[in-house]
C-alpha cells in the first residue's frame, strides 16, 4: 500500500528513506543556472519571433527582455514553491526546534 502525504511545512523536498532532504547549495546553484539558460532561450525565441512579425529591433529586444523576466520569475517561483530553493540541507531551517 502506498501512502501519499505532505510534510508539515508543505515543502516537498527530496526523500531519502523516511527523511526529507533539502538540496545542497551546489544543486540549488545548478537549478538557478538551468532556469537562467531556459529563460535566455525563451527570450531569444520571443525576440526573433517578434522581429519576424515586423517589430523593429529595439522593440524586439524589449519583447525578449520581457519574456526573460517573466520566464525567470516563473521558474524561480515554481522551484521555491516545490522547496528546491531556500535553506540548504546543512543549514537547517529557521523554525526547526533544537
């Protein structure tokens, strides 16, 4: 039988056995770098498509910049909501009782 349950603090993190593990700092840096690269790709595609639709170069750059900001914000928000960004595993959590 499989039981699905959320931890008390609602942060879904990596599970090792019965223990919840937060990603280490290098893993978090890699996740942010992956978000940055995907945002860069989305902004280039949005800018090129905008330029091909007839927008001048300056307008296409602004359009691509808006796509970058929007996609990066979405990526970081989702990663934070999933508990993959924040306090690393070795740092502990501020609300943990000692």
